[in-house]
């Protein structure tokens, strides 16, 4: 039995864990305001809000309902556009109308939800931040100018109401006062406490482990519908990001967006906050996890490529709770094959904190800049001596091999003095050591030369930073 | 006036096809389509599929009661293939089951034996083999040989432009409900009420009066739901055969893989200029990549053909155009309907000529702009031409010269990033080039409570046509907008409606509505005259729902008037008809006046290319567009913004990829359309002021498609950067994807 609250209604259902939320909302509950347009999390028309009770406080975030299994939503508050009905138009709805930010209307409910969700999620109340929150909501009609204007008006309204200065615990009430959400939201925490249910967590050989589902449920939703599923999102014990003994420790259940915004990351790898905007969209980063990205084993996964350059290690737990550790660079065996037994999960990711002279850079080129899979991506960790000699050189590259690749043989450049000529040599070497294939992301030739350019870009960026 | 539908859109209350409450006994259909691009069907085995869970029926060509034919222009497109296979994705069978999932599952059990034949994918190759749809078209004006002899500068070459997936958010779909006495009601997401009703009637073998096709709204159309009737007719056929309601909804990736797209073109061009840069001669050969059936391709080609002179005065032309039969899904209408492709070739040729001449392309464009009195290649003389006005208005606003200088300055100071700039003028003919289609009707009903219902043949797809019609009706009748409701588009109320396309929706249907309202108003005024003994009808007015005589307000409201009219037995319902006057075209001579008027505009696009990585961003777009006297500035501005960004998608990142066997490789996760961050921070749209247009309703101008042309600016601004880097290669084809930009620089 799965229990959650949908809008203001308590739901108890015997539908399978693997049933897609969008289907549940539309077909079981007849709420047709949430639209299906891609079923891959690519467009945002199906965006809904998911609220979880955390330390007596509701935390809401936006997700793509078309790839979310309902089993992952036990004890959640799910909000669709119907659940925003305040009798009148909410402020967000009014601003969309005022700015003519809707044409055919098919994507509009998703945009309403993303803008509403922004008010809950964002630490920063700024124009740029609301544009980030809308990065997964595609619209084929408007050309976005009017949607941006609606976003700008929302920011103005929030600022005029001192929302930024409102204490976090009072924000929900403030949003009710501002007519952004209906008043029943205030009663949700109490209701959620009453319905509380926990599933029995155990893994067997047939269990499919779901760590975000943003790719898994795109690939084979039918096959998974009646599968036994184990949701990493239920491992509250693995939702931490902490600093310990020169390492950043990231729990296996941490969503990429939480990682991106965490204080620990901002302190040690501040550039990741922007780099990870390239990973996917807000609605996907809100559920996609680092561990999911790693076991997805895409040769072009952004997280994997970043973690490879950062010398990350994986802490792997089996069903008995036994633990082993492995270097990420040794984890991948061949295309989509890696060193993980059926009953094992990634419990933790250990990221060494780089030393002062080490510099990190990430490059990604995709056909569309945002929410697209890279043609080639690459990350580099470079340490230069005071005399500009290379002391450490670690470069990863995606899209150029069957696995996320850590480039080998770079030792020969250690100790050499950094120069334009040396950068060319390194770039040339990297290019020659990979064998990409022609595919939908680009021709083999393109990817090869592009990698060379991205290696040069690493050094350019690092040099600029040093200035 | 803002789009009235938004009030429902924001609450998720707008009903699209899949949101209609399921009628009792609803079944779901899925299509089984050809996995082979070219071949001949030997055998179709549906036995396993018939036994699959939940399956009600597996329909093949043998089950069709009427004609197995849905060709839009030429009868070459069977609903269900029975012999020849022309493309991957061609429908072979319809599986109907209790759920969509079961229908899809059963599709996988159908076995089809197809003898494979050699497919053709290249339009030029198809032409060489004589594989064309309809006839080759040739238009000659002036003396091209002489003109080239006189030309000081000649540029010639070959270039290509790519296709584009519509990516309307609501995929192809329909819900068909059988009714009494062999009648059927079909709710569909389609742009052509009349034509699709006709196809349904023919395939089901029932008269058209037994088919009620109803359209509330579309979740986007952009032309993709204008001509290819497969999904609507398939649902109707299944409902008819099973006597049960049937819904057919295709998935995003099915839609991308099997539906028509914007036509790719290949071009040969030759352009001649005199010593001052005036265009003397232009010769072009258009090869259109049409796909396996003609569909609407010959009409699209015709529009490309008529627009190859763009916004320029070209005295001597020779235009040849062929619609090439290739083994991909039949391409169809897409916003612009061939005009973007036609404009692209003259813009490319002129760009090339500017390089040969060594003159700035922007200056070269300006001196060749169309003016009043100029003739277009098909012999139409221009009046009320706003090409120069739009250009100069933009120039006043942005100072083109300063912008060029700023770009040069930027490029001087930056090594790895370079900026490029482009100015694009727009001249877009308005009317269906097929003169017959320029007709529309409206039915206006006034009810005894004073509320008004308007029905027209226009289809609302987000472009706001219903809001414009509502506004025309309220303004003409002199009543508050709240009193007027635009009803669904329904073939039982409005027969033989032309498609809502060619940007003519508001022009035609708005005018028919205006006529109907004027007629009703006259009837009401006569009644007022009788009641007040004041017979000068011109001095009777209704304003904001109150009756005025000679400007004096009477204590007489619209509601009272209507009730009186009813009691006096006045006809409160009026049907009216509009046909665009004075348009004609002679296809043999290729001469005529095919368009009622032209839509003009000018835009400036600036881009920044990251030379190191081959990626780029659009820095700014400034648009001036002529919308006449706008029926709704909010809607028109939205149409311009939407068209520009959709077009930039076509010219830059949207690229369709096929496997060597013709299978579509692009899908939702690889075919990327512009997102919110793709749009430039500086995006300014200005409507040309004081523009009058006597040729359309209330002095307005069509808006849906013309601004799409501005998006070419992104291609040419990137090209500006690329050509500064190197000129030892031919002009790259459109779209300029990051990969293409990169390879242009580094390969």
C-alpha cells in the first residue's frame, strides 16, 4: 500500500510501486491539468510539486511526473495545478496572464508549478535564479520572452513582500498570504504525520534499485511497472553531504541539486554550482542522484566525468551491510558494465578535497547548452608549482570511449613547464589516445578534435584563474 | 486584448483531446507502421496480435469500407498500406484494444513480410531518377542571359537547408465517437476541419453530413496538423468498425519518427549584380525533399518558388522547382510554408555576392529593397510597401552602423570569442497561394439573454485567433467582450472550412465574423429605428452594450434590445461569408496576383561564437515588424517572439538525423528545441507604427508566419563570424549546429 497526499486528498493505493505518477494523476484521479508531452522528463509539461516533511518543516521541490514511480513518493505531498486553486488566480497564474506568457497552453501548468516551486526551493530570490528554475520547462510557442517577464514580475513581488528576509519557517505562511499557494498547505504537515508509512526495505536478487529514476524510467518504464523496486530516496540515512578528514562524503541518496547547492560544495568546489546547471534541468536534478548517474554508466555522464577527475572513491554496501571501497576510475569495466553485484548499492561517494594549488575545471559541449547530453565533456584537475611546472595532471573525458574515461599516460607531462607548446602537446596526446564513434551526438572526427580543444580550454581557464 | 484562453490554461482547465472525459466503452488505438523505407508488402500476419490481451480488433486495408485514400493534393497516400511501402512509419494496421499499452503490445506481434526495394533519400538523386510529385515548375521573368552578361559580379553555388520537427506539445491525436444512424463525431487535434471531415467520410464511405468534426483547441499545430489526416481518420475508422468510442494518441517519439516535417531543400543558385550592387539577375533551382507521398508538398514548393526574390527587387529571374519523392515520411506544412526556404536562398546568394563584390552585405541588402511600383517575378506590382520603412525604423532604433562598429571593436579586442551580425528584411505574401482556399464563413448567434456565440472555421492553436475574432465581434456589435464567446470549430456549424494556415485565420474568419455582426447590427438598428421613429441608421450606435442616438445615450441596454428583437421575431442568427477579392494566379503562365498583400519586417541579430569550442550564443535580436493596425498587440508580439525563436531553432540547433536505412534517429532526448536560456537577453520586438492595411479585417495584418523569417538572422550572423575566419570553403548548410560550426573552423 502506498500512502501520500495528492493536493488536499489522502491517497491510499494498491497500485504498483512502478506506476508512473503522471498516469496515476491523470488516469486514476482524473486530474488532467498535468500534461504528457514527452514522457522522458525532457519538456516539463508534467511538472508537479513534491513536498516532504523534514524536521517538522515541509520541503517542496519540482519534479517531472512522467518518469517518477509512485513508490518513491510514500508520505509525500504531491501538488498538481488543481491543487493550487485558491478560488482566485494565484499570483503566479495572474502574472502569467498579465505577461501573456501562455499561447497554446499545453506547457503552461508545468510552468505554473515550476514558478510556484521556485518560491519554496530557491535560497536566492533573483531573476537568474528563477530562470534556472524554469530550465526544464520547454515551450514551443512563446519564445520565452513573456515567460521571463512573468518570472521577473514574480521576483519583484517577492522582493516587495520582503520574502527574502522572511525566516524559513515562516515562508509557507508568507506564500499563503501572498496568494501563491492555497491555505490548506498549512495543514499538510499534520496530515502527513498521521498517514506515515514505511515500506520494508530489503533487497533481493530481483530487486531493481532506483536512485532517482530519471534515466531508468525513461528507458524501460513498462518493464519496471510491476518490478520489485528499492528506492534510494527512502534511505534518509544516506542524504548527507559532509566534510571529514580531507574528504567530502556524499550519501548515496543525495540528489544532484542538493549537492549543487550544498555549503560544503560551495566551500571547496564553488565552480560546481554553475557546472552542474549544465547537467540537466531543475526538475531532473531535483530527483537525479550522484549514485544513479554513476551506475547509469553513461560514457558521457557529467557527474562521472567530474568525479573521475576529482579522484572520487565509492563506498559500496551489500545487503548485509558489509562495506567495500573502490576507486571510481576502477569501477567501470566495459560499456555499461561495472563492478557492482546485484544486491549492492553505492552507499557513499568520497571526494578528496583538493589542495590549494590544485585547480579544477569542467568543460562540456552539447548541441543545446542546457538540458542536453554532451558531445564531449571533460574535467581536469591540475596542480602547478610556483614555477608553473605541472605537478599533477588528471583529465577525464566523456563521449570518447565506451566508458567514462580517465585519460592514462599523462605522467609523462609531470614536471614539465607549462607553455603554449606543452598545452598543444597534451591536447594532441589526449586526442590521439581516444577512439570515439559516430553517433547522434556527433561524428567521431568532431569528438576527437573537440576533445583536443577542450583540453586547451582547461589550461586557458586555469591560466585565467591564476591571473 | 489578451488571449482569453489563458485564464483556463494557467489553471490546467483547458481541455485538449486527451483531457476529454472518457466516454463509456472507450477503446484505444495504436498504429503498426512499416519498418522498411521502400518495398512491397507480401503478407501481413495479424493472428498473434488479434489474440493479444485486451485486443478488440486489428484493422488492415481489407477492413476499410470506403476509399483507402487520404492524399491531400494527389491520391497517392493510402490510409493503410496494402502494396507499396514508401517510408518507415507508413501505417499498415490499426490495433484497437482496451488500453493504449495493450494496443501497443499487440502491435509488436504483427508480422509483416515486405520485399525490400532500393530506397532514395537524396532529393537530387530522386529528381535524376524522375521521381517527383506533381509537375516541375518554371518561372521566367525578363531576360536572364542578357542580364548575366551585363552583370559585373556573379556568384553561384550550391547550398542546402535542413528539416525541422514541429514539436507541437500535443502530439497527433483524435477521439471518435459513433452516434446514431451511421453518424460519427470526431474530436481532433487538427487544423483542417473541412478537408479532414472529407477524408473521414470517404474512408468510412458515409456522406459528409454524417461526420461531425469538432476542434476546441490544439496544443500547438505550426502546420503539422494541416494536411496529414492519418491519425484522425484512423480513429474514426476504428470507431466506425467497432461501433465503440476510440481514442488514438501517439507518443512523442512516434510523432517525431513518423510524422512530416519542414522540408529540407537543396539549391543551385546564380546571382548577378551591377557595379553598384543592384541585383540584375537571379537563377535558382529548388530541389524539395518531399518524402514518400505528395501530401501538401507541391503547395509548399509553390510558396518557396514565389518567394525566392525575398525582399528584393530583381528584374530578371529564372526559378525552377521540383518536389522530389524520397523515402522518408511525407513532409508537410510548417510555419512559413516554404517561404523561409525561399528566402534563405536569395539571402545566401546575396551574401555570397557581397563577398565577391567586397561590399558590406547589409548595405547591399538595403539598396535592393522592394519599393512601391516594383514588380515581383510573377508580375504583381507592389503598393503600400513597407520594406524600407521597416528597415529605417529599425535603423533609427538600433543604429545599424554603430552596431556593426561595436561588433568590429569587440572582435578586435577578443581572440577566442568573435561576434557576428546580420540584418534580415522580410517580405511575406499573405493569402493561400491556392486561390480557392481564400474563403471563410462565420455563424453568429445572439441568444435572448444577450449573450453571443460565434462560430467560424478558424482553429485555435495558441495563436489567439479566437480572441481576435471575439474582439472583432464585440467591437462590431458594440458590446462588452464578456458577452461574446467563441464556440468550438465544428463542421456541422461551419461547413467546408479552409485550413487554419497561411497566417490567414484571423484575416478570413475575422472578416466573415465582421460581416455577420454587421448584418445583425443592421437588423437591430432597424428595430431601434422602428421603436424610436428615428430612421437615420448611421446615427444609431451601440456602445458598451447601450444604445445611442446621434451620440445621446438612451436608457436602452443591449439585453433589452435583444429581448425586444426576439419578441418582434427578428432573426438573431446570421451566417456570413468572405472570399478575398481580386486574387488569381495562372499556373501555366506563372503570372498573377496570388497574394492580397504583404507582411514586412526587418531585424538585426547579433551572435557570439566561442572559437575554441565551436559553440555560440545569440546575443541580441531587435525586430521591427509590420502588423498593420493590430487586433491585439499582446498576441501579435507573442506571435513574433515565438516565431523568431522557433525559427532560430531551425537555423541553428534543430537537426534531424536518420540512419542509413532511413530510420529516424532523432528522438525527444536528442532533438532539442530552444529552451529559456537559449533566448537572448536582449530580445526587443517593436510593431511598426501607423501602418494601415485596407486588405484585411479592421486594417490588421496576418502575423502567424511572417516573423519566422527573422530567424534566418541567426544563421547569417554566425556565418558572418565563420567567413571572417576562413573563406576557402563553400557556404555551410543550414542549420548551423555547434558541430557544423566547429567542423567549419577546424576541419
